[in-house]
C-alpha cells in the first residue's frame, strides 16, 4: 500500500482510538473510519477515484430547507451568534423582544420553535412539481442544534422544540415523492462561531455580566471555551475534530443520505485527516450498499478536481467546468427574515439556466416560516416554477453542456457571492440532450426576434446545417434564417414565458462560430452607486492578473508600473460620487483613479500583509453628462510605483 495512505490511515486510527476513543468534553465517542481494504482512504490521492453519480448530473435542481430554531425571531441568518455581539442588529432585537442574553439566551429560543404547521409531505409535493429532483434538509447549523434523533447530543429536535425527527420526516417525504435526499452540516464552524456566547457586554447596565454561554452547564450547546489563538472558521482543537467526526458519522450512518453538504471547505482542512476521513467513509459505505458503486455526493466549498462536488455560495462559475458543481443560494435570507423581499422567479430561472449551461446544479433554499409554512408569495413562486419547468424541462433535466455555455452582453464572471446580473433576451445559454441542441434566451425580446451569433453560417464552411427549430411550449411554426452574422429566429406574437425563450434546434455539424463579444457596461445599483469589482475589470498588461483568495477576488501581480486596469461604466444621469478603493500593499504606494477626464490620487499606506485589505478615500467627482465612461486605475508616478493588490473601486452616490 502507498506509504502516504498507510500513514494517514494510522493517524486516523490513532486519532479515533482504533475501536473507540476516550470521551471528549461533551461525552461523545468517535469511531474508526476507513480501513485498509476500503477503496477510498483519507487522502486527496485516494479520493481522486471518485466519479459523480449520474443521478446528480441529471438532477440539475434541488431544494433546500435551511430551517431551524434560528427562524423563530424572524430576524435572519446567524441569529444565534449575533445576540451575543453587543451592537449587532440581532443583539438589539433580542434585547428588545426577549431580554438580555445573560438571562434569556439562545438556549431559551430553542423551545419556542414548535414547527406546528409543518407538513413535509405537502411541501415535498410542491417542490417536486416545481421541478426539484433532490431535497436537502438542514442537519445542524452553526448553532449546534441537531435536527435528527441523536443519541450523542441532547440538544436535538426530538428532545426539544418540535419534538420531531425533522431529518427523518423530511427523508420519508422525499422518498415518497421520488426525490433524492441530502443533509447539510454546518457543525465544523460551530466551535469557534459560538464563542461569543461566553463573553459579556463591555458597556451599559449589564457590563461584565457573563452571557449564558459562559455557564459550564450549557457547554454541550455553546461549546467549552476555545484557546485564545483558536479563531479560524475551523477549530484547530483535536477534541472538537473528534466530536465533529462522531456526530456527523451518526447522521450519515443512521440516515444514509444521498448527499452530504459541508458549509465550508473540507472540514478542518485537507492537512487534517478528519474531514477527508468523513468523505472516505461516506463513499465507502455507499459502495458497500450498492455493489461497489458510489452513489452519493459530497458538497463543500473547495475546488475538488473531481474528488467531490464543488459548491459556490450565492455564486456562479464563469465557464463550463469539466466536473459537476453546484450553486447554493436562497430566495431570501438564509433563515426567515421579515425585512427581506423574496427573489422574483425570473432570477431563479435565469440562475438555473446559467448553471446548467456550465455543467452545474442549483440548490435553492425555499425560506420557511418558524411554524414550517410558506408565505403565500413563495407558494405562488413554486406554482409558477412548476409551469416553467413543465415547458422547459427537456432542455434542463438530464441535459449536458454544449461546446460553449452561451453568449450575450452580460459578463457574468464567477465566484462566491456574485449572483445578481441584469440578463436580457440577448443573453443566450446552450444545453444538449441526445441529438438536440437547446438555446435558451434569458428573456422574451420586445421585437419578437432572437439572434444567435454562435449559430451563424459562415461562407464556405460546412457547419451549422440546421434542419429544424421548435419553440418549447408552442405549436406555432417558426420562421428563421441563417447569415454570416448569426441565426435569426422570429417568434410568434404570443409569449410562451415571461422569463425565457427555449428553442430546440436540430441539424448536423452544429458548432459554435467564434465572434467578437461586446459586453454591457456596469450599471448603478438600486442606490445609484457603483461597485467596480476586481473580477469585472479589464486588465491591461502581460503580468497583472486576477487571483482568488477564499471567496474574494483581487487584482494582483501588479509589479509593472505601466500596467493598469479599467471598467466601462454607464451613468444614467448626472451626479456626484464619493470615490474609494479597497486594497492591500506591503509598501507605501500611490495610485490614481481616472474618470471623466479627472485624476483622483490615493496614498496607499502599507498593510500588515497582502491578505489584509483596507479602504482609502480618494475624494469626490462630478459626472456632468450621462452615458458610458471609462474608469481606470494606474500608477500615479511610474518612477516610484510599488505593487498593490486591488479588490474594488467604489463610486458612492453623494447628495
């Protein structure tokens, strides 16, 4: 056996004590993981054997119930932590409605979660009609409250709150309706995430009075105090690694989900065997049940090279990926938030189509009220989604990407937390299924015509020999023509959909014709301001490039003083704007932002590291004429230029 694999396996057995380990501070026990005869071992090399099952590649669309006790206050995501952060909006709301967290903490919110109107069978029927092929239940969020019937942890939904096996009941409903079933675990980050519960107010009448998390009686919920240097997303404490493994193994072994989602990268990092061991155990146990075939999916927010299915939170990929991937996002906040508006169906449809064209899936959180019901507008959205998928499903479910994902003026560069794009009928996405090519326009054109430049018919080239075009959802006969500039399709007067145009195209030698793409300029947000992000910039130079660190992208390798960056911006009206930039630098430097014939200079004081970014204000600028403008960032003085990393330029509308 490979020495590296053997060593890792020995480390795992040492960590978990072979048969079972000593009790941790919570009283849980760990269990052995991968053994020598198993196909998958806890190493990156071994996990490279994984192949994503066809059911996931065919599914395309899943629905997630990101739901639990934190929904009770209806104040949004991360409530359990925010109430212990003095000045946080959740802290203020909690103080006003429940009292001080030294007296009434998160442990006291949990019994208020009754889920009295929750009907998983009815909801699953709605989700299935909407087109979902798989369903994911919350297993545990960062609040360390388990939604399954756990024998290792008393803070669970069977013992408290709704007194129901939420994971189990969701699973029964999913199986009854023919949906694959998954669970999400956010436990890995819980250990450091919840440390604020051990603190106290620094000011006010309760200054110095410990929050209820400081009481050792409740450390099985809030966790024992972390070491001073243990502050990362994932803890470096081996006891918590052991606890996580035992508890998530219980979830996996008792419910045998088709999908396991981890909120973060591989739990505790790939330099630890713990998270890799869980993946290996998930794959090996699935293979044991399916005659050697691995039929499960593991999701996490880390590049996989095929070892698992990479997940992007509220983001997209910029191109077709060779391995299946997934976006997880929500129609609103992650937990119910009375102050958030729900996303329109157009956004859901466009996100789904864009993902599928790039070999991705969409996992959509359908926000539930604390009682388990859905708001009327959410139910209506699901019904409208069902109507859309009934027409367009053949272009989505079971499809595969074409040779290019699409075309259009919106430049949708990828990454986490980038999901808002103003698509139109000019933005077209492609999928294939069998001999058919599907072209889906992300809107219905006002002039009734769709032009697909990728399907042009260049003179003298034997490509794109189209024999038929059908509009999905319509029996109307279409008129169309091909030129050297594109395929032009005239649509019937009656719209099939407000959101898309789906064309089924048949023929021979269908290949994308290269053409020069012209992208839309950047538009203002709802407040009239502009965020010019690094991943939307045009780079001018041979060395300068975009680099991604975690969920953020910045412009780096900016060593040459004659290299620069730019954005094309569309101003709809005259106005004044405050200009700022977000940067990092290891030496003092100076740069300028050029706009409308003016230069605003910034002194970029060095930061502690390249990974520490700070804002610098450059002053105010006035735009007198609406229209397109080029925003450029350059070295102020090439002779004294020192490299910077640039994350964004902000043009904030000024009164």
